[in-house]
C-alpha cells in the first residue's frame, strides 16, 4: 500500500526525525515537507487511491464520515502532536480524510525523544504497524522495525544516558 508522509518543516531539520529513515526503508513511500500543502500537492492528494489519514481520535477535530471503501493509500503527518493538529487546521483536505487509528501493540521503542505518553509511537512505528495491519502482513514490516531498533541503539550509544530524552 502506498504511504504518503507529510513532514512538518521543523521536523525535517530535527536530527532525530524518523520520517526520513522510514522513507528510505519503504520503497512505496513518498515524502513531502510542508506545513501547508501547495496547489500541486493538493491536486496530487486528490489523485491518490482512496487515501486515509493515520491519526487518533481527537475531540477538537471535525468528525469525518465512515468511509465506504477500505484505504488504498495511507497518509501520515510527521510532526509533534501540537503541530500536527495545526497542520490539519491549515489543510482541510487532510482533516476531512477518513481516519485510521489503532491501539499500539506495546510501548514505543522510541526513547531518544520525549513523548507525551508512553504509548505514543514514533511516526516510524505507527506507520509500520498500521501498514502491517491494513495489509494483513506483519512480516513485511518486521525488517524495517528491526532496522529502526538498531538505529535507536546506535543513537543511544552516541549520546550520554542523561541526554536521551532531549
């Protein structure tokens, strides 16, 4: 299933961002860096095969109707939670996509950055778990998750322990 990652510009500059790494691991992914989509990106979004947005239920976001078709493309916002909500307000075409949410299969492995809650996943983890669930093919994404674990171990080895949550 195609994956479209929309990365906030501030996240693109962050040394610990995971969207670049995910894009490098998945041949069927596309990466856009934008807070507000431009006209060509909006047109490209409309051309995607039945796009769904990976985003948890949030009471401040507009409700979206239950979709008639299963997802044909997964759209993921890579940003802090606060910035991702802002991106949805700035891009109504994203906010009105059908949404996919799921329960995390376990705690996040992503310990090199702060998370609001222990169950909050990185963009990398959430995308792999969602695609594995949608495609009913968990083994397909196991190599990417293994590479992600190695990436985190290498990062942790470079940084003194008291700085891991920066």
